[in-house]
C-alpha cells in the first residue's frame, strides 16, 4: 500500500540567528559599558585638573599625571583670534617655571603653532606655554608675570586620551544594533511555520509486495464495501474481487483489488498493467 515519503524532523528554525544575535548583543553591551567607564574616568581626570583662574604672579601646587600634556592658559587681553587679529597676552614661556617635589625643574615649551583656546563663559583663555610631567606626583607651577589671569590645566591635546574610549563605545553600540537585528530575524524565522509535506504515491504503482518467486501472493479476500458518502449516490456495483490471475511475465502485480493510493481507506482495481477507474 502507498506510504508518504519519509520527511525528516525539521531543525529548530532561526536558532543560529538567535544565538548569534544574543552573542553580538552581549559583547556589544560589555564593550559599551567598558568604554563609558573609561571615558568617564578620563573626563573626570581632565576636569579635576582645570582648577580656578588665578592672578599672577602666583605659585600653584598641582598634582600632575605622567603622560599628560599641561598648558598655561592666559586670559586674552585683546584680539579676536581671526587672521590679522591674533590674541594678545602678556605671559612668555620664560615667565613659567615648573618644579617637582624633589626640586628638579621640568622643561617648559612655547605655545603650539596652532592657537589653542579655552572658553569660560564669555572669557577666552589662550595657551601661552606647555609642559609634560615626567612622572605622576606633586609639582609647583610658578608664573612671574604681573597682572595676568591664568588657568593651569591639561592641554587640549590631552583630550585625545578619551578618543579610544569613545571609539570603544561606538563599536559596542554597533554590535548591540547588529545583535538586535539578527535576533529579530531569528525570532521571525522561529515563529514562521515550515511547509507541511504531503503524501505522494511512488511511480503510480501500489506499494504491495510484487509477486516474486518465494513470496506470498497478494491478499485476495474481498474487502467490505465502504459506506456511501452522505449526499452522494451509492457507487455502482462492480464485480466482486476474484482470485488474481497468475503473475504476468512483466513483473507487475497481478490484477485484483488493492488499496487506493489516492483515497486512503478505499479500494481500487488494478488490471495487471495499470489502475482502472473502478473504485470501491
């Protein structure tokens, strides 16, 4: 008798996408949190080094970090900073001295060729000298110029220390976004229904054992007639199934009644070479 083709149990749809999405989401969140913590620590360190404006001459005790460039910002007395109208201050690099706790002097450099400014509300401070602390510790910054207003703080270039953390935050955010997209795709695939396989007869022939030497002949017992469907006339009477004739040399099943491959539970007459339209 006919049987449907064996259909393997489908794997869980979307599982790979769901796992990948969760991994991307988790890694992205970790990187973003690490970047936020690192950026916050760096920004806090820079902000804490700003200090408050001081009037010169002055000696400022400062705790400096190794690897950070510091600058002396002077309140600009004139100039707009535009071409032909530069900022004008009074402090020269030679007016600035920086000494470590052991009394050793730290070299003081000129202001960078590109004007660097710091705005405090409506006031503009311009970098007039820079220096680098050789090691983390306590220092004294002395400025001998008379009557200038200054702030000693990390240089504008020191802000670059926070850029890697910002990059890490951005990369983590991209991973989070990618993880969410992949996770949604996996969930959509998992919720979709797979196609249902249907039964197909094999080559149009009954699946009963072909009569071969040494095997039993097909069942010859007449099956009971199925009840007539409601609202349909009873099927015409067909000759009762008889003992199948001897096998034909073709190797096909002998003529007789067999289970209908197109109507489960029904019977159909096989004439020895093909199906007839006689059904019961």
